[in-house]
C-alpha cells in the first residue's frame, strides 16, 4: 500500500474514533439530566413529609382541648361554692325563728357593784337552726327611745349551738346598775332606766324584742359585758 493510501486509511480510522467518542458523550448527557430530575422530584417528597408533620398539629391541638374543658369546669367551681354557703346560712337562726326573748337577773350574781343577767331567746319555729357568736343589743327607754348601749365581748371560746324547735339559748351579760362611770351623775340614776331592749342574733339584720321584768339603769354609758350564746334558758346560779 502506498503512502497516500496509508494516510487515507489512518484518517478514516481517526474519524471513526472521533464519532464513537462523541456518541458516547451524548449518551451520558440524559443520565445527568435524569439525575437532576430525580433531585427535583425528591423535593415534593420532602414537602409531603412536611405536610405529614403538619397534620400532627391539629391532632395535637385537638388533644389539648380536654385541658380547656377541665379549665372551664374548674372555673365553674366558685359558682357552686356560694350556693353551698347560702345553704348553710339558711340554717342560721334569725329573728324569724326567735322573735322575742327575756332579760332576767341571774340569782346570786350580784358583787362588786355589778350584776349578771341572761338575755334569752326561744326557737318558736318548727325546725332546728344554729347560733354561734355574741348578741348585738340595743337598750330602750319606756317610750322606745334608744339609750346608750356599749356591748363588750367577754373573751372566751365561741361554740355553735343547735337550737331545736321550742328550745332556748341565752347570752349572759354583766353590768353595773348603780356605780357611775366617768362623766355620769354621782347621785341618782347614772343613766336613764332601761325598760325594753332589742337583741340581734349573729349574722342577722332583724331584731328580737326583749322584755325586762324590772327596769334597770346600766352605768358606764350603757356598758354590757356579753358572753357568746349558750344552750339553755339561763346561766347557773351565781352567774
């Protein structure tokens, strides 16, 4: 083969090789493109995962609703308490159950210029009620005019007394009928005579009428040292 023929053959072989190389490179390009597409398509998968996590939110929010209902129930508790309290207050004795009473000197209680008397009230209703505490007292003249009254509470334990229908309670009061206090007349009556009186039960707003068998002066500007209500009509003899 002459020199020209050899060169021609070599040129053909080189051209074939070049063509094969280009063909090989072209076949690899779609693969790279497909890889990019795969990467893009993985993004929705990630979005789908995110969307799935988002679905947990409402479920979690839904599961939070019981505490809200519990909180609502707790907030209704205070509205129950007053009705319970009102019910217990409904059992408290008032002037409706005890409209009238008596004021009687305790036998043998005179001493050191003072005397003790029982202010007693009777349950005239058909049901039991309770009393706990001290009386409020207002002393009156013969014309029902209010007189100076100063109730001092004797320091002692207060107990709750259940008063059955027809039963009595009493508060023992101690006062001076004839020893004048500062600013009072030194002769004659220290204060106008108490002829009538009113008593108020603890927690009540109405007054019970109290009858005195004998009018009395209450010195020291109408000072009465009162004990809490106790069961029964009268204190033991001696006060």
